[in-house]
C-alpha cells in the first residue's frame, strides 16, 4: 500500500512539472490566464495555493529552463510575472487579504 501511495505522489509531482521550455512557457501563460479570468472571485485561500504554484514557475522551473530561454522568451516570463503581481495587487486593493 505504501508503494502505491508513493507512486501516486511521484506521478502527481511529475505531472505538474513542465518538461520542456515550450511547455513551461505555455503552462505559465495558461496559469496567468486562469488567474486573470478567476481573480475577481479569489479568496485569501485561493491566493495561498496560487502563490505556491507561482513560486514554482518563478523560481524552481525558471531556474531549470533559464539557460535555454531566448531573450524574447525571458521577456515573456517577465511579462507573466508582472501580470501576476498586477492581479494579486488588485485583490489586495479589494481587501481580499486580512490585515
């Protein structure tokens, strides 16, 4: 049973990680598009889980692919990062986060 749980967790982790820089860029864009569409309804809890995934895109996965990204692709990543900050800031202005 422990092996089955471990295998499931391993596949879950692998399935979430992009394998190419193209999939990284596409997944990051999809992630930001989803935030843009759903942000008006986000709760503080939604932002907590979104922040964890954003950190993966912005640090772990970026570090993995950064050497392979062209200048234009790095600008795309910067644009996506900026959009994330914009949407999160909008939520802060709406008072989603407790102070």
